[in-house]
C-alpha cells in the first residue's frame, strides 16, 4: 500500500458540532419522553448522566447528589486509596434502609473522642456497646454537643435504649421511631449485639428523592475510578462500590488488558473499561475480557484535553461512539456504552444516544456546579469554578493519576487548567438537561432511549452551517459577546 492510499478509505472523525438530528414524524410530546437508561448490565439510571472521575468534578458530594437525582457520579482516583475508599464509604452511608457498618463507641470513650469521630465519619449518633459488643446505650449529638469534652460517654448517654430485632420491617421501624419520638433505632440480634441501624433521616430521604438509584439495601449506587494497574485500590473499593471504572486515556493496550483481567478476577463490582475509541478496541474488550459491563468511549474530545493537540491522536466522542456501538451490535453484547468527553449541552447527549450510547459522561458541565470540589473564584464580577484535566500539570502534581497516560507523556501535559462558569446546583443542571433531552426526543419522535438509536437520523453540517445554527447577527450580553 502506498502512503497516498492511507487516505483512500479514511473515515471522517465526526464531532458533535458536525451533525444535526433530523426532525422526524412524531407521535409524542417531549413531556412523554422517557429518559431512563442503564450504565452497566445491571444498574439502571433514571437520567442518562454520569459525572467524570476528576478531582475538580466528582467526590462524595457530587456522587451523592447525582445518584439522588437518578444519575451517577464516578469518584476520582487522584488521591490515596484510603481517601477514595472513604469517599465511597460516605456515598454508601448517605442513605440506607438499614445501615450495616454501624460505628459504635465504648462507654468509657470521652466526648472529645465522639467529636473526633463525628468530624471524620460525618455521623451524629452512636450506639454504645460493652466489651462483648452488647448494646448498653445510645449517644447522639443532642446529648453531647454542649457537654464538657472530658466527660465520658456513659455520663451523657441514654441508657434505656429502644432497639428492635433483626426481622423489623421498614414500616415497623417507622412506627417505633414515631412512637418513641426518636431518630435512630439500633437493630440487635438475640445476644443484644448491634447488627444495624435504621434512622429517621434515611426514611425521610427515601421519600425526598424518589428517582434516586439505590442498591437492594436502599443505599445509593456508588461508582469509583481505578487504574487497571492498582489491584490494591480495586480490592479496597470493592467492599463499598457497585461499579469500578478504569481511568486511562488509551485502554486498548496489552498491559491494560493483562492488568484488568486480574481486576476482573478479584472483584465483585461490575467493571466498566476505557477509554477506547475504535471498533477494534471494542471488539477486543468484548472478546478478550470476560465480564466487562460497559465501555467508556471517546479519546481527546474533553474540554480540558490537549491529547490530540500534543499527539495528533484521538477519537472524538461521537465518532468513537459509532465505532463502539457497531462492535457491540455485531457481537450481540449487552455491555453498555458511556460516551465521554466534549458534551456541552443536552443536544450533544441526544446525538450520542442516537448513535448507540446508553449514557453520557460529563466533566465540564458538572465542574461548574456547587457540588463539585473545585474552588469557586470571582473573576471580573462573575463566579467561576476551577476545572482542570487529569493530564494537566495541576492534576499531575498529586501524582496518583499519572498512569492515566502512557509512559513517555509523563513529562508532557495532556490537559489544560482553567475555570468554568458557576452554574448552580446539580438539581438545576439535571432538570435543564432532562428538559433539553426530552425536547430533542420529541423532535426525533423517540419515546425511549432505545428508540433514539432506532429512529434518529443525522445530517452533516458544513463549517459555515455551524455559524448559522448558533445565535448570529445579534449583539449578545455577557462575557462571550459576539455578533
Ligand atoms: P468534558 O468535555 O466533559 O470531558 O470536560 C471530560 C472527559 O475528558 C477526559 N479527560 C481528559 N482527557 N486530557 C485528556 O486528554 C486530560 O487531562 C483529561 N482529563 C479528563 C475524561 O475522559 C473526562 O471524562
């Protein structure tokens, strides 16, 4: 083959900006569209939105907020194993029908100890147990908040603690909590040992967030990022999370495949692998890695990516999704497709779903919310939140995510650092994106997300067309003023 032939059947690596959804015959109104989807074989989402595992995007607060709204946050891995496990633990403890890993204290602990525990574990009430583990009381924030720090737990605890047996139903627990006007009900076995805790807060939260995605114990679904090479992290997280997501820029790599096989052998959590961007990569994941639950797709499209600038390598998210979706269909696989990178608005998600994605992963969009860990800064009278790529110098300083990129690039950044406009709470973003997505589904005439893939037709837009599609010939207010 001559070098000139390299372009002969070359694909156009299309991006979201290059296409439009064609309006189709519709029998539904946008409000009737159903945006439920899945993120892995077994985890269903109420909204098809996932936040990126980046240290300016997803820590426990984001993961809790998104899961409560029916989406999913993937905890970042740019921290110690202990820190990531602690984030996962907080997500799992945020809600539960019954808390199983109950933190208990001894009667001779001091109030100072309690305050420390409260701070590190974010818990406000503790069953008190004796040396044999039998319950002897309960101590809550109300009992010790004004107490002298040197006092002992036994001096302030409630001794005639109300408990209930292991077969207590939620309705019975509710009645007991109400009858005794208490907030926490320890569940004990025949030997009076604490086996669980039911709280009024959890019962109330269940009603407050009816769209939340929960496991069979009523806890929020939790996902966390790992390096395929960090078995220790994967095993430690496995105790708390439902989903592990590999977090490398180019997963179609022998070393990554060999490493992730060991992870798949060791963990119970479902494993999403990526990022990948070609048919061949998807084919290899589906045929060589048994048990993969999902594929994270797109290379170089992220708003903070400089991979394709530095290396001229990449597979834009839209193009990558079409490639991977073809492989998934050809192999009759039920692995999911998570389109990741470059998504700015609900229309981009609609396009991703139209070419076979199950859901969309976003960094930039969620980085601007109150729940992201990035710093809030004021610039020229407006609020922004810090946002940087995991391959940027800022992220790499922490060193934990350095193996996201291949060896030689350790000396060169593949991401940039900056600020994104502050956009309010996750609640607002989710409802704005659901509204936009439903409107797009209305134009296509798709009632469900699988119908988007079946029915949606796409057209290409020229470079000049992009100008016409965006607001034009008008003076716009704000910092991005243009005519
Ligand atoms: P958005 O467009 O939502 O993209 O901000 C987020 C996704 O970008 C990827 N990511 C990076 N890619 N260099 C890259 O080439 C980086 O430094 C970097 N950091 C994150 C990642 O897939 C994320 O979900």
